[in-house]
């Protein structure tokens, strides 16, 4: 992720994914653990993160077409 960013390529680490479907599509053996996905691409907009108090983790887009990315608070995670 850091190497990609250094070259101007953005990323998104995705933990909430359908691992069974990914395993099936990519023919990944059961013995191999899927931790997360990393989406890569050239950013077309800006992103900003904010703490969510209600647990809603759905991304929204502001009036300028930039993503607002909710993150669970450390208190909620721990």
C-alpha cells in the first residue's frame, strides 16, 4: 500500500468481504487464509475519515464528489 502510494496509486484495504466467494472465483485452496483485499487504482477524488458513533460504516459522498469514510471509534472496537 505504501509503495503504491509512493507511485501515485491509491488503495483501499477491505476487510469486510465475502471470503468464500473470493476463494471460489480465484480458486484459492482452503488451507490458504484470506485476510483482506487490497483494491488499487488512481484516485479520482479525495477521501476523508471520521469517527462514527452509531456503528454505520457506509461510505457517503459529499457535494464535491469526495468520499467520506466512517471508521469505528477505538472505544467501540475495544
